[in-house]
């Protein structure tokens, strides 16, 4: 929602750009770095959860890979 209220988005809309153009070229380009940061933080916690379950003996059985 903060990206929607951005001045650049309002300017492009005022110039007559379509909603798809604004979404594709302005919103998604500004959203990708945030999603990459959230994904990398969640990947670390996911790996820690897998290691914890394996340590407790509740993980994947030995012949199978973990699936990371």
C-alpha cells in the first residue's frame, strides 16, 4: 500500500499510463528487493527448523535428501 501512494505512481497515472503498466514497471520493481530480503530471512529460519527436527529425530529418514 505504501508503494501505491508513491509520488512516482501518481505521476505516471496522471500522464495516462494503464494500471498494468504501473504495476509491472513501478510497483513490482520496487517490491522485488523487499521480497528477496523476506525470502532470505525465512530461508535461514527454515534451515534452522529442519536442523532442529533432524536433531530431535523427527526429520527425514537417512536415505532421502532433505529437499532444500
